């Protein structure tokens, strides 16, 4: 059964072992699907892209939390009492 690859760039495990930084550099800042026997084994993701993914995940989690709390009763707070 064919496996979907979620990257435009691919490299073999052998290529990655031979030149890890060159393999990632050749992807121009994008993720690389590392293939083992023509099946995706893992993705090699540059730091900037990984950080952006984490930011988007955090934003999505915060949106869910805000949505869950949107129906909660408001509580008046006196800043001087804090």
C-alpha cells in the first residue's frame, strides 16, 4: 500500500548518513522525508520550521481553551485588591 509523503523533498537514510547537513541544506529550509526502503522513516525538519509548527500548535490549543471558556461567567476583579 502506498504511503503518503508529507514533504516535497526526500532523501534516503544512506544519503543522510553520508552528509546530514548537506541533505538538509539541499531542501532550502524545508522538511525532508527520510526514506528507508522507499517508505518514510521520519522527517528531518529545520529549526525555523519546527519552531513555527510548535507556535501553530500552541495557538490552536489556546483557541480551543478560549472557546471552552467563552461561555463562563465573568468575574469582576479589583486590581487594588490583588
